[in-house]
C-alpha cells in the first residue's frame, strides 16, 4: 500500500497556511488525485504525471474554502492510480481548519521572545509540528480538553514545556526557564479494548490479545510490563523513573526523565506518520501529560525490577503455553512483589513472609522446580531492591 498523509501538520488556523502531502510509493510507480468535494488540488491522471519514491507535494498555498470562525474537521480524499489511470486505493485524510482560539507568546527567562519547536496533538485526529514564537490553540478548552502541547528548544540553552491546553489557555505568555533535564508525567487511561488493539496490534505485548480480558487485573498490577509496552507502542523510548497504578480510576501514571526529548514528536512520528489510523487509539490511552519537579525513585531500580519481571514471565509463558490457569498463577505470584515502588518501605517485611509462604506452596502450581526456583530467587531479592530505593529516596 502507498503511504500518504499530511506533511508535518493537519491543523490549519489561517486561510493562507500552506498544506503539503507526504508520499511514499513503496517502490511502485503511481499517479495521485487529491481533492475535496469539487475542489481538485492535484490530478496526475489529467496531467499524466507519474510518481515514484518519496516526495512532499504542495496541496495549496491558500485554502479555497472560507475560514470558519470555529475550527471544524474537513476531509481530503487522495486516490492512487496506476500509470494507466486504474484506481488502486482511496485514502481519507482528515484535517482541522478554522480561526485559532488564542496565540500565546513564548518568552525566555529575560522576558524576550523565544522561538521554539512546537508539537501539538488534538483529539481525535489532528497533529502539528512547527517552529514559532507562539503556541497556537485551535479552540476553547471549554469545547475540548484533550489537546496537548509541547514547546522545546535545544541550543545554547535548553527550554522545555509540556501540558494540556487547559493549563495554557489562561496564560498571557508562556515563560520558560533554561533547564538541563526534565521529568515528564504521562497518565495513561487503562481501557481494555483500546489497549488490546494498540498493544497486540503492534506486537509489543504478544500475549495481551489472548489474556487481557480474562486476566486484566493481573496484567495491570504488573504495571512495569504494561508501561514499557505502552511506551514502546507509542514511541517513547526514554528512561522511566517511576510507575504508579490506580485501579480505582483505571489509570497508570509513568514518570520519564529526559534530556529535553520531544515526547509528542515521538508520538506523531510513530503513531501518525507511520500508521495514521493508530492516532485515535493513542489519544484514547493518554489522559494527561505534564512536567513535574521530581519523583522518589530512579530509573535503574525500575529497570532492574522490570527485567526480573520479564525473565519470570518469559519462562512462564514458555512453560504454560496456552494454559490460562497456569498464566494466572504466574501473574498472581508476581503481583505480590509488584506493589507501587513508592511503598517499598512497607513492602520489606511483608515480602519476606510472602516469599516463605510462596516457597512452601511450591510458588506456582504445575510449572515445576525450575520456574519455582527462578521466582523464589526473584522474590527473595526484592527486599534488597526496596532497601536501595529507600536509600535513594532519602538522598533526594
């Protein structure tokens, strides 16, 4: 299939904002026709223009449609033909078009104008990457609160902001101070159908399609696996500092330490430009994003726990095969140890007694001594891991 999408942005907040189409023919030679209603922007079938390889094609320099007072969704149709003008594919590409709600100037620590790279995600289909001294908000937060904006600049000084439109809208300017590193909080909404489609669809958590509905509580309690799978599917590949799960609200909160890595940029590239149809799933999963001051754990501790979790799970899946009861017992055993990292101090004593209890029950019925020994060693190591966490927290 030919890859075709808006280039960098499908949000247009003025009539003279140009629009471009990104095309990758994937080795084929084709022709395209791009139109909206009776307005035709590109028609290779009429000009006998053949295209192959990668190209960025201008659709319009001025949108022929009047600019609405409130942004509305419109639909561009792109048809793909062979060189004999036989229709091969039809793509429907949504875009947002209308008068902006507000432009907020960006200022540095000396109150001077600051040009930043800006990324925006607006539910459900819209995204934009641009460079400006302003953050442009498409519409009022009273209408839609699932709009996320990220502003960053890396040069002689590093500046960074990430947050929702509800935080930006009241501001008269966005004042940024130089920083070296930032900690970003992302709150994921744990929704079974969306997660199942997102994770199993991209192959990041192969067993989720089979087990998510039956063993949702087990999998969500093993939150480190879930966070890593979601982050990989969305395109976030930066150190995770801490993870928290609140099953009363069905949310998973992850804290990432970054050297001004553009998180929304990752999401746009992976979820939008690579596979556009995944964007609504991504924005259904992400409930909130914000920069925070600090959290009370460190990445290497979380990585250590996650690696040990994965070792036990891999062995369990290997030995359990498709036995649901067997998998359930594996996950249940790990849940004992996978309480929120920030509660590590209270875990220590209970873990010691829990290890002995699990050992006496041979840990996991039906898996044999090999897996039992692996899980026992894993659980026995948790008090030492917890102690390291406490030492680090006290040192903050």
